[in-house]
C-alpha cells in the first residue's frame, strides 16, 4: 500500500464476499467479524488473528509478515 509505505497488500471486504468465503461470522449477530489473515506468497494462510480489538493482534501479525519476508 503506497500511502502507508507497506511492503504487502491490504484487502478490504466492502461487499462481504471475502468474509463469507473465509467463514468470518458476525459478532453479536450484527457487527462484522474482525479477522486478520496473513497469507504467504504461495497463497497459503500463514496465520489467523480473530479479535474485535485490532491493536491486540497487529504486532503479532506483522511479526509473521516479517518472518515470511
């Protein structure tokens, strides 16, 4: 992502198709689930962080990204 100078791509899911494909449910039946998937260069899921608080798992997910380098 050029704006943030990240060496990887971030994906958003405005229509909900990715959430459905990756089986990310809703919290409290109305709020969209918040899950971070780290996907390696081959397309394999390297790590999954399921949390309503992104701050709690962002450092861990970034560490996995660094190791995948």
